[in-house]
């Protein structure tokens, strides 16, 4: 049974540092298994957030050797034998203790998203949708809210002054799924532009690269939202048509 050197961040909002632990690793283990073994045998006060251990709850997000990953889905055989492995909390959000961060920012943003409002049913009481419209938004529903995309987003991580007017990749997925829903009736254009701040995203695709569900966040959600916002607010032809229609509505 090989012994692995783990450098695990220990600390809180006031600061901290990495502490070295040497722990035995069994075949087939993932990083979360070793964190639990350290917790059980060497550091019973180690704080770590986890739940399903199946890559579906998104709770065990961390930065492993500097890369945002789910601890429960990061197999130990990914790493070279003998090399130390560092495990740190995601850096995009305030530290609470050890590997646990305060991600309440995301729940605040979730409450701000205008919800789905579907149109009335057809005269026969049914709703009709094309399968291709449903297929288009299906991948967005795979999001497990691990917030790794939020963690690597430069606006959230590096620009505190912009966070109030920026929703982040996870909620651009949510907004795209609502706007592309064939039965939805809500116009979220102004919200996407002002409150969600999609214009602050410079589409580096870093969010897409870390998504454990392989959602095409940038190509299938953010870029369509940007295009719709540009058409609505910055297209000169649309602006002229809007001005023309407003003049026609004015009383003689």
C-alpha cells in the first residue's frame, strides 16, 4: 500500500497555510477518500464539505494541485507516484475553515433570477413543444452547482467591485435555459444586461474547462445571451425600428 504525501490547507478567514500529512492510499481511491482518512486518523478537526461522493451534489469542490476539481471524482491514479498533492479550498469565495468556503454569494444571485413563467395552454388544454427546443436546453439541467465555474471566473475572483452586478457562469446557464424554454414568456434582456452583467464576461472559456458535467457554458449559454443582448440594445437597425414604432404610436 503506497504512502502519499498530502499538503492540505489548514486555516480560516484570518489566514492559514498548508500542512503536510502522510497517508496510506488503497487502489481505486479518490482524493476525498484520503481527506477522510486524514480526518479519521490524524486531523479530526479538519473541516471539509461533502455529501454524495458520486459527483452529483457538487459539495466537495476544491483546488487540487491548483486545478478546480471535485475531490470525489479525482482519482489518485491521475497523479505521479511519489509527488506530493496539494488540496486547497476554492479561491473565488471567502474562507470559513480549512477546505470549506462561504458560497452564499451564489444563493443570493439565484434568488435574483426571474423565474419561468409559461404561456397559457392550447385550447385543448395541452402544451406543444418541438423536441429540438427541449434538446437545446437539456444540457443546462445537468448542472450540479459545484460552483467551480464561478470559482475560476475572473470577474468573481479578481474584481470585487463588479460582483454586485454580475451573476457568473452558473447563472448564465440558468438564464439561458429559461430564455430558450419554448413556453417561457418573460423578457429577461434588461436583467441579463444590467443585473446579471453578461457584458463583463470576456468568454475565455475557463468556466467550460472546469465543468465536471462537461456543459458547454460559453458556446451554448453565454455567447447566445451576449448575442441577444447586443441585438436588443446595441443593434442600430433595431434601435431605428423601435424609434419608428414609437413615433407611429404617438397621437396626432
